[in-house]
């Protein structure tokens, strides 16, 4: 590589939270318990509409969407019409009333209200679920299942928190290091990225070069406001990639001139990782 580092920032100076408290959120456990009870779920007819109920309506309106003799929708999901669905809450089967949709009256009759109900989680259901799903070997009770779910969540949360802290430290060092970039090297990498983008487009059946693509198409395909914004981000990404490789080389004691970008591991931050393993304190709340 032709780029190099003038002054390397010290990763020991990077600020980060050293004590990290981890816990399994109730909503995650609830979702996992729902998986256990799903096999025993039942659909029952109820009288009063609540969020999540599936209703069958007859609707009359000048709006085609709201003018149907049999309209089936899930209340509260917002997939049909959020404002209209909100007006159904609390209504009862057999009730007729006038709702509003797009400032237009809709004559509604509630024909049926159906609700999916789940049994209470139990040792039997937990054991049955564990027998057919990976990661639950030996689980025979509900408490064992919950413990296994908690362990798995905390393990993943621990990993994510660790690598997020590593990312923060690397970002700090890159932003505080004085790099001497070779602009031609960045341009070479940028051109490679443009070629890769063109090849990706061709694989999707798109032959339009980036330079000929409209900003509207760019927003649709890449999520950027314009081709110029996309190219700027790609160019910045090339500079960041080279900076990351230089930083990794410095940590490994490798001369940048000896780096082959095709084979060099530019994401080897072993000294930083060893430092974080000493500094980070994880507290698990169960």
C-alpha cells in the first residue's frame, strides 16, 4: 500500500462503557413462550373487538376499498387502514354503525369476531416443544426451557455488546489518527467498487450504468437520494477501508508497503480485543 500513518491514536484513550448490564427482556421471553404454546392455539368466536382480532364486516361506502359485502381484516395491525381499524375497537358482533374513512362515511355491520387464544405454558408443552427443536436437548420442564432461552439470549447479547464496543474503539482510533492517504490508491479502490456495483446490477438484469441512472431509480434501488450521494458514500467507504487496513497493520507491526490488499487481514485487532477482555465487566441479570 502507498498510504501510511503519520501519527497513530492510542486505543487506550478511547472512551467506552466498561460495565455492561445484560438481561433478557420480558417481550423476548413472551415471544419464546408463545412458540411453546402455538401448537395448542385455538380460534374462538368472541363478542367485543380487541386489537389482534380477525373480524368479518359488511361495509357500504362510495370508496371501493370500503364497499364490500364481506370484508375480513385484522384489527390493530394497520395493514388495511389504521384509522378505520381504530374505530372498530370495542364494537360488538352484530353491531351496525357509521365509521369514517378518508373523510367519507362507511356503513359498517360487524358480522363475526374471532380471536386466537393460546393455552398457558406448561411443563408438558415445554417438553414437547424441546423434543422437536434444536438447542433444547434435555429440557423437560417449563423452568428449564425459560432458563435455556435466557442463556441463549444473554450469550448473543454478550457477543453483540462486545463487538459494538470494539467498533466504538476502532471508530475512535480511526477518527483520531493522522493518515497520509495516497489519493490515487483511494481512486483505484473506488473504481473497483464501481465495477463491482455494475456487475451486481447486471446480475439483477439491470444494464443501466450508474452514471445513466436517475436519482429516482437510485433511491429505489440503493436508498440514496441521488447518484452523487451514492458515489460520495462509496468513495468515503474506500478511504475508510484503507484506513482500517493501515490501523490493523500498525497493530500487527506490518509495514504498509508490504500489504497486499487482496490477502491481508485488515480486520485483525487482536491487541484491542485483548484489552477489552480485560476492561469490560459484564453483569447478567436473570
